[in-house]
C-alpha cells in the first residue's frame, strides 16, 4: 500500500517557505510602489488613475497575502498530520511485529 501513496514532507516544507516568501515579496512590492506619488507622474488624469491603482493594489495585495497565509497554514497542518500518521503507523507496525515475534509467529 505504501508504494502507491507517498507524501514528500520536505517538499511540503519547501512549498510553505515559497508561499511565505511570496507574501514577503508582495508586501515589499506594495511598499515600494507606495513611495511613488501620483503627482510625480504627469497629467491630472494619469495622477488620478495612479492613485486609484495604488488603492486597489494595496487592498488586493493585502487580500492575496491573507489567502496565501491561510494556504500556508493549511499546508503546514497537512505536513504535520502526514508526519504524525507516518510515525504512528511505524509504531503500530513495530508493535505488531513484536507481538507476532513474542507469540511464536516469528519462528
């Protein structure tokens, strides 16, 4: 059975780190753009469009960061569950083997 279903918990760790890095990158990009003021760019219409974009970008990036954070926490929880399952299964199989051996089944 174990040959058909495998979970690479190290890969899950790398995925969580990648998600967390994307949150950091997104936040840094938003902060970098926040220093650019619309009145530095050009025409009034362009300035208004930039201000509107900044507001939407801030809201959207914050929402995206929240969603990525939620996914990251879910992946972490799944990883811990897989590790616990693997550990418990290993213990149960060892106990079963010990029981079978002590009852004369291992002769």
